[in-house]
């Protein structure tokens, strides 16, 4: 079997060595290291690696710019950011430009299982490697270490859409909804008006969970379809509908991993029909979660671990 080339771009030598040690736990990786963004672009063109690991704060050429160049020149390579940048805005930009993964350095122990998951499912659930950057619809997952990080991600995903007049649908818990209302108001979103007009639709995730547990995932698909169809009527040409969901998280927490994956697959079917983007939320899994983590990652175009 041919070795799998992984290009590691990191200017801090001790951390670069740590990443190499972690990846060397899996046989079959050929690791190549560089210390700046320009070298990363050059080596990616030369080697066409399966995976490119990128920091963002790199000398010479920052990681985001390097990723754009690599994505355009080596569309078959999967890009995973491994960085100390924790801003939800930066995460959003990285995933939007076509990255397959985003791992904060404080969660660097997840680098091997994340890379393995992306390699096992190279398109993360849809299309060919490299399609993500050009695809009009995205379905990404955020694994969050705490409530604050989760809420930052939801806010960054939904808030700018609503502020720009784009429709959004939330399948969230009541506590998260209450916090999000305040954040949306601070962004200048008139939540009451958005709910009245139908540009914002909110469902109680725990009520949807009860329905799924009682009747199965398939029984809820018409609800999702109606909500999306209604939201799409509010969208102007070229606009997306932002759909956030944590019913999958509640299923996962209750031990119903298979049902969570089934619901993710239903979301992918809806992606093929409607101009939507989906963000799903899960708690940060234990490192030994094995196939459960990989099966969830397989349903998404990108994975963020924060």
C-alpha cells in the first residue's frame, strides 16, 4: 500500500514535533514538514499530499491565504487547520474557503482521529475531494468543549445571515435560544419581527427529540421539509437559508448514535434539493469514541473541533 502523504505546516518546532509524534501513531503516513505558508503552497504543488495541516499565524504567508492557493492548485488535497486562533469568525472563514477540518491547538490530541475520519471519508459525506470549495451548500459539524464555544459558533453561523436579511431555522434547546436572543439583538436583529415575518423560525430541540424517539427519524422529515420550504420563500435570489440543529447532539448524548447519523443523512438529502447550509452541534467526544466520531464526521463537508 502506498504511503499517505501529510504536509504539516507549523513554525514552532516543538509543536511541529508533537504533531508528527501523534500522526506517527498510525502506520502508513509519510510526513513532510515546512515552517511557512509560501513553502506550504510550493510543497503542496510538488507533492499533491492527501492532507495539508496548516497553522493560520504563519510567517511569510498566512494560513488562510495559503489554503486558498492550495485549494485552487491542489483541489484533491484535504485541508485541516490546526491553530491557536479560536475566533468564531476565523473558524467560519476557514470552513467557507473549503477547509475540511479546523482544530484548535488546545484540542491537538484530536488531530489523528480527525485526519483519519477525513481520510476514510474524503468528501466528508458528499461529492469528490475538492468539491467542498465550489459546492453551493455546506453541512458542517462543530464539536464544542463548552457552552460558550457552542454559542459562539451558533451566533456566528446564524447572526450574520439574519442581519443581512437571510432566513434562518433553529432547532435548539430553550436555554441556548434564550442566550442567542440577546446575542442576535446585539447584532441589530429584531428577533420579534424576524419571527413574525418568517425569516427566523425556531423549534424546541427537546420536543423534536421526543418525537424522534417516539416515532423515528423519518417521521420528522416532513417537519424539516416544510420549515425549509417556507424559509426558502422568504429568501431573495442567491440567498441561502441557515439551518442550525442540535437534535443530533441530544440523540448522541442519549446513546442513540445511529439515530443521530440517520438524521444527518436526512439533512444531506435536503441539501440536494434546497439552497440551505447546515450547522450541527455536538459535545466534544472522548478521544476513544472511535467509530461514533468517524460516522458523524462522514456526514459532513467539514469538521470543527473547538
